[in-house]
């Protein structure tokens, strides 16, 4: 699979990574195949070091499928980001996508998930601890 | 001469075309007997109706209805019956049978009763035909050739319409039950409650999860309290589904609190070995809402306490 898609992976990725007040906001615009996901991972992790980000928000609202490889990649991004000092929040999972993920047994634990970008930013702003039951616990 | 041959040929053609049509009840041989049969049923309308009503009464069918009601329905069915024999079309009868079913189903009339009643009429009429044609066995045979298929078809039509109507009622009730039974309610900003009442089957559980996830999105909920006080029994499949619902909600950024686990259900879950470690459970709905308020940073204070 990665070999077959090698030529395409040289194209610019359809993911925008924006810096915003110490946070990085990565929006995935279209479905990514496995090699593109891996490229996205290395790009993002580089940017974390480069921008000295304190938090990362990955917006997956455009994805209609999040398979186990995508889950694994997203989890590993969060773990590496944590080691480099940034908390990760994944936002924008659609209801049907959430249901499918659960049915397939794909899990994002212990990465924090939030409804949308706004909620994700709020979570990071409240110095979110990933893995806590709720962002509200920190707010209260 | 020519015209006679032409006429004959035309006749044959017509016979063939009518034979092919499904709506026809009789073979052309016995078509001539049809008016006679109908006339017989017309002439003996009063006695045959009465006989039928008596037989229904003897068999203790339709006991939920008064004798007057039974007799008036008997009359309608009888007339429809004769009409079917006369015209060969069951459409009118089918419409009437549906209408009748709609009226009698709420009164607890069972499918068995309906079939038995129709068969009784078939029996009553057949006996009267035996009586009338007993001296001419060949003619009786032909009359029965004409009568039997029609009578069978009528019985099937009436019973079929009854069952159809019953199924329609059941479907309608299922639909309304399904819509009624899974409300997703917002009680505070960002707090939803989902009181589940009644048995959870796979279909309903899926629909419920769909509604909850949509609700989380539209209300931007952070906490959801699922109350299962009204669920009589929780088996492995339902427990598994609850766990999945919790996980899916969490993926959408909402925490879930489960309340109302009775001690029996809690024991069952432990016995089955469902992993509930990831679930936040609180004893009752009140406790669940209080916990949710705490998580969301609400504090509910009595007005006189606040004044102090």
C-alpha cells in the first residue's frame, strides 16, 4: 500500500497546519491513505518542535472513516507530542464515524476528544490533562 | 351462415381470453350456473343468514359483540359474499373486510375466530346447496365446481385482509412506541439526559445511540446522564451496547454517567463479566444529575441558604 501510493505522497498534503497562540491546529481536508497519514505524522511532529507548541488540535471533521491504522497513528502522534511537551485534542468526529469506530473496536484512548475546534481550544486553555474524565473537571 | 360461424369464432375467442384472466372464478362450463347459484342465495337470504348467525353463536365466537351487532355484520358479509359470486371481483369484499377488521380488532377478535366464521358460512351455504340439488348428483357436482373455488377465494380474502389489518396496526404501534420511547432531553446547558424505558433490543439500542450522538452534536453536550431505571433486564448484548455508546459519546467529547442500575442488574453485569471500569455510574438519576452538575461547574443552592 505505501509503495503503490508513493508517487502521490510526494504531492502536497491536503492537511493544513496553522499556528495559533502557542497551539497548532491541523485540519485534515480529505481522506488520507496510510502513507499520507505517516507523512502527516512526521510533518506535524516536526512543526511541534519548530513552533514550540504547547497544544495540538487535530480536526478530523472531514473524515468519513477512521480506521484502526488512523487511530493508531493519531494515538502515536498524541504520545510523541506529549513527550515533546504538547497536549493533543482530536476534534470533529462525526456521530456515524464515532459509532463505526466503536463497533470496529478502534479506540483513541487515552487521547482527549472534543466536539469541535472551539471545545478543543477551551480544553487546551484550561491546561487540559489528557485522559481526564472531562474538561469540565478542570474548569470547575 | 357466414355470420353464424363468425359469431361462433368470436365466442371461442372470448372464452379463451376469460380463461386466461386471473380474476375469473369459474370455468366457462359452469358459468351458466352462476346466476342460478346467486339467485338461490338471494332467495334464501333470510334463512341462511339466520342459520349462520346461530352457528356463530353456538360456536361461542364473537362473544364480545351483542347479537344485534353480530347479525348486522353477518348481513353485510353475506351480501358481500353473494356479490363476489355475482361479479367475480373480490375488491369490494376486501375493502369491507379491512374496514370490519379495523372495527373488531380492538375488541379482541382473534384470527382463528375470523377464519372459523368464514368457514362456517362456507359450510352453511354448501349444505343448502346439497339440500337443493340432492336429487341431481351431476348438477350438484357442477354447482360445486362453480361454488368451491369462489368460496375458497372469499375465505382467503377475508382472512388475508384481517391479518393485513392486524399487521398494519402492529407496525403502527411499533413505530409510535419507538419514537416515543427514546427522548434525548437537555436539562442544563451542555447536559443531556436520556431516560431509557422498556426492553432494549438491538434495533432500539442502535436507534437510541444514533439519537444520542446527534443530540450531543446539536446541543453541544459535555455530559450525558443515561438513566436505565426503566429497563427491566440487561443482558450481555445490551451491556455491550451501553459500553459502546459510552465510548462513542466520549469520542464526540461528551462524558457519560449511567444511573439507575438496580441491584439485580448490577449483579448480572458482574456475573456476566462486562467491563464497566470505564463507566461512570451513580446510583440514581438525582445523584447522576448532581454529579453532572458538579462536573460542569454548576452549583445548585436553595434560595434561603443563598440569602444567609
